[in-house]
C-alpha cells in the first residue's frame, strides 16, 4: 500500500493499530477459546455454570486489545520506533516491566494458582509481541 493510502490519525497508522488489536484478540481466542479452555477452567477452579452469570462481560472483550494496540502505537511513536527489531525489544520491555507486574497482583493477593499466572503471562506476551511486530513493521 502506498504511503499516501495509509490512514494516519495523530501520526499513528490506524490500519496497523486495528490489525494489531485484531491479532491480540485472535491470540486470546486461540489460547482461551480453543486450545487451553479446559486448562483455564481447571486452573481457575471455575465451572462453565459458575461463569454463566458473568457472560455479559464478553461484550467488553474487544476493548482490551484495542486499548493495548493504541497504547503500543503511542509508546512506539514516543520512542521513535522505526523497525521491527526495536519494536520487539520495546514490546518485551513493556510486557516485562508494566504488563506482567500488573498481572501479578492477582497472583500475589489471591489464591490464584501459578499455572494461571503463567498461562495469562504467555497470552499477554504473545499478544504484545505480535502487536508490536505489526505496528512497528507496518509503515
């Protein structure tokens, strides 16, 4: 796509941001919806029946990847990320120094099992990495 055809808003490539958000969402769907849904239920100690009253919250599920992709785009712009390698390094740093510690609060202050933390941590790392590659690489 020629540079002039890319949709830039406030200096960010919004097609890349939307693609990154879709990729984060797809990774979560694969991990929690298809591949490890049974493991996730076992690690959390919930049954499908116990979760049913909370199913209304699913309409919020696109919000998290959209905010994550927008945040990455903003941070990448501030850091002047101009290639995929730098994008990957910064994405890993964001995951390690911001995302993982925030996620660890549930583990530290609840009876959560370490496997749940590990599964969520892997999901969040993969999402940040793929989104970082998309945003940094789509110029």
